């Protein structure tokens, strides 16, 4: 069953598009049928990040009723399905975000669909938060970004969305406490992506980071993120012109079998009884963000009863009702929650760690 994730943050420039592209490339190279959709109708650039600039139909054409999702799908690295947006602003007025639900429904033959959302909390940016099975928050570890990310979390929850977790990007390990940030946002911290010059270099090359620099620290972190979402280790692969190959370059990841064409569901062993790639010697991690029933979750969006896929439009109506008081509710909570006493938790966190976390968050929000 397909799982749909909205990659989101109200703050621009935190790496949403880079994360959607890298995560999609990792999942596709790991044998998962994956599609990435550019739902940033105002500032579409996902296609260029993946080297899949549209020369015909785009997501904007689909949202305008001028093309089908299949006509707007292009092949990316490792068989990744890329649905790019139109970079011409002239395409913006006719793109109706209310059609996004129908576009996502058309990708039900995939294992994963990643929706790259726009910045801000406008109707266009907020609508995907209520359509997805899980919302993957993306933030840098600075004060403004974390506060905007908290707003995104609150809006997603108001729209009935489920928060899968947060990925922190551009992290400098010196003086940084990832656990403290995760606890402050009150969502699972799925991965910390380190500051890495390979990220900018890959963007300049119009290539996803995992294929441009597979051994870079950031690429390794994105594989960790993919493993958290899938619920089991995603194999490290080196993408070549001939396709993906097992890791055999002496890198940190284990050497694994190349992905097969087996149609088994993600997280299950192949139907032929052989062990699935990446699971033979690696204990599965706890699955983060997968719904109990993704199909029913999407069909119920915006509906008080048992609605169908067309009820996605109701989520758009709700998204349009988000006002500044709703979106700004997190600010007061953020400020009130910082600097208070932190008691030791059930795992026996000591006073030294407690003080360190307060100090880190105090520098951010004090």
C-alpha cells in the first residue's frame, strides 16, 4: 500500500526540496517504487534538483486539468518517478491545488509518494499537510526555523495530519544537542543532516546528493532518514550509468545485494522466500510515520464520516481557514516552554545533561 509523505516547513530555505529529492533517490535505489511530486506551485524547482526538467506536461498542467499525472511523470535516478512543476510563473494562475488529491491518488501503484510543499502557511502550502499519511518536518537548528517548524506542526495537526517526525538539516555538531531540539518540538527526531559542501555541489550539478556523493556525511544521514521512514535498513547503493550497484567501495555501509524486481510490499520478505535487501544482517528500526491504514487515512481527510478520495478537497477548505492566530499559536508555547525546569526522565537523565540542554535551547530562544 502506498504511503504518502508531505515534506514541509513554513520556513523557506531549510532544505525541503533537497530532502525530498535525496530521500526519493535513496528509496528508489533501495528498490522501493517511489514518486516525488513538486507541489510548490509558486516556486517549483524539484525537477531541476533531480535533473528531470520537464519538456512537456508538468504538475501545473495536471492541476489545471490539461494533462494526466502519467503525462507529467519523468524518469529520474534509479527509476524514481519525478513529477516536476512548471518554472514559468505564467502557469501559476491556472493551477488548482484542489486537484492535488486526484494526482496523488493516481500514484497508488507506488510504495512511497513524497510531496515537496511550498514555504509559508498559505492555502497552497498547507493543503498537502492534510492529504498525506505523514508529515515530515524539515528545519535547520536555528531559532526562526524551529519556531516556524512548530507552526507547521500545529497547522498540520489542526488539519488532521499526522506528524511522522522532523529532519534537521545543516547541523553543526559543535555545541548542538539534537535530542534537546527534538524534545522541544515534541516530535520524533528522525535524522540530523550535517552541514556538508556536497549538498550545494550536488544542487549545482542538478543531481540528487545520494548519487552525486554517495559517501558524503549528508548522504549517509539521508539513508538513515529513509530507514526510519521505511522501518528497516535501506541499503547503501552507488548509482552508476548502468543503474544501481551494491556498495563495494569500502564505505561505511554493508555490502548488500542489488534490489530485485520482486513485488513484495516494503518491509516484507520477497515472495520467493529470499531475504530482502538490507535486512540480512541489520536489525530493523522502529517504523516512524507509517499509518495503520494509509488508504483510509487519505479517504477520510476533511470528512466527518467515511468519505472517499474526492474528500481531499475538504482538506483544502480547512487549510484555507488557517489564519494568523492559528499559525502563530506556537510562538507563545515556544517561549513559555523554554528555560523552565526539566526533571530527569524515566531513563535516568542526569542533571548535567539537563543543564546542557537548557543552555543550548536558551541560546536559541533566550
